[in-house]
C-alpha cells in the first residue's frame, strides 16, 4: 500500500489522535504526584506529541499529488 493511497485525511486522523493522547497523558501526569509522573510527562507524552507532529509534517510531503499527475 502506497502512502499516496492513504490520503491526507488518514494522516490527519492519525496525527490528531497521537497529539490528543499525548495531551491527555500530560494532563494525567500533572494531576498524579509520583516520581513516575515525570517519566510519563517527559518521555511518553512528549514523544507521542512529537510523533503526531512528525506524522502531520509527513502528510504534507507524502500525501500531496504531484503536479505531473494532475494535468490532462
């Protein structure tokens, strides 16, 4: 399956889900008073948000239709 067949909407859904899950984990880690809450905040949640941003940026590159295919 090529990345172009997924479409930009699929990339947006995946990236928005990753960012939302990361933000929810950050909220949970801010309400939880434990040394493990820092690990959850700094590594897990921030990584999910960063991955969501990278998927969004990849969608701008891979889901775009090349100009040569658009002409008839």
